[in-house]
């Protein structure tokens, strides 16, 4: 057994997953949330999913598939890790028997410095901290997880896996914004791109599924979840991506506007008296599907469309219109595509979105098979016709598995 622990740490919560990399199976996972000073009313919550009680000696793991929830005070991430360790000791798999060979940490922003998974050292921690200028909500939270993780597991390598790293292959023409070059350089303003772990996983899974060499494929990957982005991938390398300096740019999302004329912000500041914080809140938290139709969940939007509600119909059309624009743009950037994949909550579950995004692309060799697209089948699957020149896939993403793979590739090269 080769256990790898994956940590995805937020400011007041962290998710963890223990995988056996011999089989790539999840052994246990959990969520510690509401970390912070106890207010008397709000205790922290620890939810454990012990998918399997793995034994290093037994022939097969005993499947528990149990969920346990505990509420208790957890003042900080270090205390949260102690609670996680107690859960492993109580429910297994026993980390004393088979400790993780490495711990992988998701880090949102690697700036222009980190282009691959990186062994955490004190210097790397300083760099992640310094990059908080670019990701103030995420990097400090990710770093809190790293620090607590290194305390809990002092003897194993810790690897940072960056959301931005996959997009470090973008050419200057793709990552440069056409603004004053000195202003951009002094504030490190450029496109970084996000969701890189998912785009990498999906593009590699698509190539493997089709039995074709990654290096020969032109691919477009739509990661459509609550956050959404699309990436053009040429021979396994990201050449363009819709998220930019922050995850706000690009597609219409659950609560984010995606692309907008920046002058709208000047107008709202001058005419509506909105502050920078108001505008940040408007575009990141009160826009997208939520702003247009009152819910950030595409299932609610679809249900409202079925009921004939015009705002929901408009929200859906705006969402799909943007997808089409990017599909066309990335076909042009790549000079055509071999494979187009859909992933994440919306991409994996909403056939109307997939069809809407690609329906007009018959001229480019994209032909959706509507029965395949609407089938309730799960797992990786083809939804284009056999005659379609471009293969269209649904590919379930697995960011934890990708982080665990990258972690192992550094820990055991
Ligand atoms: P993710 O960020 O990948 O977890 O995706 C979450 C989003 O996926 C939710 O907010 C929903 O909008 C969407 N979603 C999940 N299940 C479905 C479904 N069956 N049909 C349509 N959208 C879905």
C-alpha cells in the first residue's frame, strides 16, 4: 500500500483525503469546518467518511462506507489536524501501521514562480506567503494547512500543488493584458489561470480513454462547476484559459460575472457610489447565475426554465452564449480540435448546457449525439456521433487524485 494524504485547506476549514496510490482508491476522507475561536454557539464540525478500513496485512479492505460527524471546539488548523489524527486512530485506516508516504497540499496561487508540484521547504512557505498579495483569500489559508500539516506529519515530504501551475505554459501573447506595461509589471498583473489541476487531469484522462498520445491532441476542456473555466490544450500544454489575473474572468459562473467591460466598474463607482469592496462583492458574490436569476445552482435555473420563468431562461441563454464564444475562440487559437471535454458539477450533469455550447459547431466538425448526451450513464463517456470529426466527452474530474499523483511524482520520482 502507498498511502498519500491530500489536504485542501480554506481559511476556516480543510478537506482531507487519504488515497492508496497502488490502486488509486480513496481510503478515507473528511471535512473539518468552522475552525476558529469558539463563540459558544458555533462549535466546529468534523465529518469523516471512512470509505474503507484498510489493513496492510489483510487480503481486502473491509468496506465501512460510514459517515461520522462530531461537533467540538477547534480553535485553529493545528487543532483540526489533531482531530483528524484522532479520527484515523479511532476509525482507521491506521496511520501508525501505514503512515502516508507524502502529504499533498492544494495551493491556489503559484504566481509566475511555481510551474510544477514543489517540495515544501521554509523558502517555499515564504514564497507562498508572499504570493498572498495575488490571492489574499486563498494563499494564507493554504499556508495554514501546510504549517499544521508539517506539525502533524513532521517526517514525511509535503508537496505543494498549485492551481495556476498548469497554465505557466501560456505564451506572452496569451497571458499579457494590453495595459501600460510598467504598471502591469510592477503589480504582476497578467493572466495566471486557475483550475489547472482539473484541466490537466481531464485532458490526460481523455487521451488515455481514447488510447491516443496526449502530445498529438488538440483539446478544449470545459470545467463547469460553481466556478467555471475553459482551457485550450495543445499536446498536453495549456495555451489559453478563460480565468485570468483572478478566477473572476471568463465564463458566467454560479455567483461570478465572468467577462465584463471594466468601464462598468468606473460607472458604478461614479454614478452609484459603490466602493471597491462593494464592486468586488457584486462581481464575485452577487453576479453570474445568482445575480441573473436568484440561484447559483444550475439545477434551480433549469427547474425555473421548465416552469417558464423568463429570468431563468435569460440566465441560461447568457451562460450558454458565453460558452459558445469561448468554444469558437479556442477552436481558432488551436486551429481546430480533436477532443472537447466537459467536467465538474454542471459539465458532468447538464446535457442542455453541453448541447447549447456546441450545437452551432457542425461546420467545425463537432456533432453531438443527443441520445448519448442525455443518457444518465456515469463515468467517462463519448457524447459525439461516430461520424463527428471532433470527439466530445464527459470526463468526471478528480482533483484530489491528481494532487495525489503529482505529490507522489515529487516524493518518489
Ligand atoms: P462543483 O463546483 O463542480 O461541485 O459544481 C457544483 C455545481 O454543479 C452546482 O452549483 C450545480 O449548479 C451544478 N450541478 C450539480 N449537479 C447538477 C445536475 N444534476 N444538473 C445540473 N447542474 C448540476
